């Protein structure tokens, strides 16, 4: 039996993670700020929501792994789930970024229901998707290559959602009111906006994100000059501001966005792309590696093998820390650029840059890990990436080039461990088969989904608690400025500490380059012997 997989099939498999990352990175990057600044939840509530919802994932991921291992269809064990869950996962993403007009408690209930629905659909899709890689080929080096294609797809999906979403929000959320700009003196202007329709949570800023806005009326409003204002518009009313800090201001320089509408329509577009890519993955991939023919279904034995699988435990715990590290970095970016650098659209360029260097990292990962071993590459990648990102604590608002340089370098190095994690789960499945002559690929890969989601939950809790400690309120300009030290911490040394802990745990991973060569050789011989018995 050939262990080679065609480039077409590798690309098809990679498109599946492009789809998954439209959902996962879209949620990881934008959901926190959507909940706090648009939907109106406080950061501690959001942090608790993220952590609470993820606590249930341990059960759902394991259950999905067991279901995948026991699925029987003409399409295989894992591929059918990619097809069956494509549309439900897309629908869950749409619901997640919708803003129904509920009471404060109603909003919390809605957030819990839709977030749990999304995580369940993601589990039903992603556990089988991850396990599929391990049964496309029995060669661990070929799986490393498939993993590289997967991560290129993942980063491509990340580029799509993170690069385009802010611009789509601006496009779909365009309010288009009548705007009059009158120059006063010393680069100061009066801006009058006449609302043409009712709009909740309108956001107004200048294109460059430098000018400050102050209300120009006698309403009982907090009137501290801030970079932009968020407010509710009523049809037929005129809203007046004093704007200072930019020269030659015109109506074309102003961005007036209905954030609720912008997020809702943007995510609908992304959800359609997600479903299409998942369906393509289903039709272009194949399953080749089956459990040993004499293996009987025995759930108790599967769990016993899993509990005694040391590589799996090491990967599970390390994966929680490495996923937390990535999720903290992703979850704070929009808040950092919006409220610290005062340029939300610049975040799109930063996010696209991160994805582009990650693709380079994914391409380099295969030859480097084949030469030096996956374990060493994982440890050094996590350590160095965390150390580099910690340097952002020293960057002020004028150091944009340095911020980009530090962020991109950290992401390039970090791409190695992000790629290797799911590849190494396949090695853990091989280890279990080599040791026990039994294979439960879906159950082993449930660790990948659990670590990713639980790590994201921990990250959300950390972000929420730290921002809450600094009294962050995404709809109040004064509290936002008071939370800047916490925002800078979350962008720098907080994830750096998490990365260092994860790298320390990976030191206990036992599958060296030499050991994996022995395991792969033994399993290939066993499969060849089985094939010969069948022919005889």
C-alpha cells in the first residue's frame, strides 16, 4: 500500500483548515471586542463565558473522538463528518455575531447558547478533520508534509477573515448620513451628522484615527475629548461634534459605521465561504489507514490505551498552554490597535502580515523538523516566540514599525509549533498502535480539539480578568484609557509567560526523531504482513 498522497489531495485537505480558521480565528480575534464594544457585555462576563463553555469541551471532544472511530460509511470514518457539519458550523458562526435587541440578562443567555452551539459544531467538524490526516498516510514524514499544507490552508483562512473582515464591516456597516464639516480655528472643526435612519452603536472616527471628538451640544453626556465616539443614532436628529487634531478635515475623512450591521453581514459572507471550502475538502480527500483487522470495538480498552499514552498526555497539556498563548495574542490584537494605537484598520494589515509569515513558517517546518526532530523544533519555537513577543511591552504608540517587526518575527517562529502540534498527534496515534496493536485515531485526536478550545477558554478568561481588573468598558472612553496598561501586558509578557511554561512541559515528550523512525518502520512491516495474509 502506497503512503504517498497527491498534491491535489493535500491542497484539498488544507482547504478544510482554511474553512475552520475562518470560524476559529474569526471568533478568536473578533468575538471578544464584539461582545464588549458592540453587544455590550462586560469583559469579566465574557471571560467567564469563554472559560465555562470550554469546560464542557473535554467531554464533547472525547465523545466525538469515540463516535468518529466507530462511524461506518462508504466514505470512511471521518470524512462524512466534514460534509455533515459544514452548513451547521456556518450557521453557528452567523448566530454568534448577531445582535438581537435583548435585555442585559437576555444578551448573556443568548451569548451562552450561541457560543455553546458554535463550539459543539466545531467539535463535530474539527475532531474528525484532524483525525483524517492520520489515516491519509501511514508515513510520519508524509504526514508532516500534509500538516504543512494544512497549516498553509489555516493561515490562508486566517488571512481571509482577519485581513478582510474589518474592511467588510466598514463596507456593510456604512451608515451614509448627511455630514457637514465647518472649520473653526487651529485645526479644529465642527462636524454635524444628520441621521437618515435609526442605528444602534454607531462608531465615528477619522480615517487616520488621530483626531479627538467632543460633543458640541448641551446634553448631559460625558464630554471628554476621545479618539472617536460610539453612540446611538435616531432618524431625523442631528449630532454635533468638535473635532481636533487633524488638518484639512473633510466629510470623506470620516468613518461612520453601524458596527452591529457590519459584523452581522460580514460574518454571513464568511460563513458561506466556510461551508463551500469544507465541502471541497470532503470531495478531494481519501482515507487509507484502517485499524488492525483483528481489532474488536472495546471502548474500555481504548481509554486504557489512551491513559497509558505518555506522548498523548504531554501533547494534551502542552497544547493547552500553546493554544492559550496563541489565543491571548489573537484575542487582544483588535483591542490593542483600536484603543492603544487608535487605528483599527491598521490591525488588518498587522493580521495579514502575521498570516503571511506563518505561511513561510509552515513551508520551512517540514525540512527543519525532518532534520532536527519535531520535539526540539516545538520547544525552541515556543520559547523564542514567547520571548520575542514580550518585547512589545517597551513599545509606545509611535513605534508602529517596531511593533510590526516584533509581532511578525514572533509569529514566524511560532508557526513551527502551531504546525507541529497536530502532526505530532498522529505520531501519538502511531505510538499507541505500535505499543498496543490497537488504533483509536479519533480518540487520540480529540486532544487537539480539546487543547485548542480549552486553551482559548483559558485565554478568554485571562483577557477578561485582566481587563476587568483595570475596569475596562468597551463603550466608555475614560475606562478604556485607564485599561491601557492591562492591554499592553496582554499583548506582551503575559502570553510570553504562558509560552515558557508550555515549552517546559514539552521537554517530557518521549518521541524523538530516532524513536519515530523505529515506530514507522515497525508499523509499515505489520501492515505489509497483514496485506500479504489477505492475498494468501
